[in-house]
């Protein structure tokens, strides 16, 4: 799948976000090895701790459906659904990615006006770990 299509799906996913407290809407599109794409959005809660990020929503949907092999994720976000900067995954989401993805898993961080940055999981999660491996 072309990176642009994956990023378009992340932008679309952002429109489904439930963010009445922060106003920051985030969308993600996760590409599985077989070409299947899972979208996710952030879902807030008044007590904040049970809030879930867009990236984890996409991963958990994919894992529920039996997928365990992932290639890339695109992420975007901004106040009131307007992309205002680059939104790298939080530490918890990076750790979830580390559980299921190799070090070369690609993260596309979408910025305003069609810009984007890419990073590998190893770059965003140095010394990450899972039950199977340690990253370097």
C-alpha cells in the first residue's frame, strides 16, 4: 500500500475521535502484512486514565481479528480535528508496537499541509523490549 493511502486513512480515522475533554483528535491507520488496514481513533474518558490512544485502538482491533504481523502505521492529530503538528506515538503505544512489530516497523507522522515524517520503531523506542526480544 502506498504511504499516501495509509495517511489518508489515518486522517479519516481522526474524524471518529471522541475527545470532549482535550479537544485533540487523533487518528491512526495500521497496515498488516497481508494488506489489511485497521483504523483507530483516540477515545477519552473524564477520568483520563481509561483513555485509549488511536494507535492502540487500531492494534487491538487487528489483534482481536487474529493479525500479528504489521508493516506500518500512520498517525495524525490536532485540536478540534485540525492537523497542527506531528503527533508521534506515546510511550505506551510504542511499547505495544514493540510487542508485535520488528525494529524496522515504519511510523508515518502526518503534519499540516500534507507534510509527514517517518521513523522506525527502533528510532522511537530505543532499548524497547517484548516477551521475545530486546531492541537496540
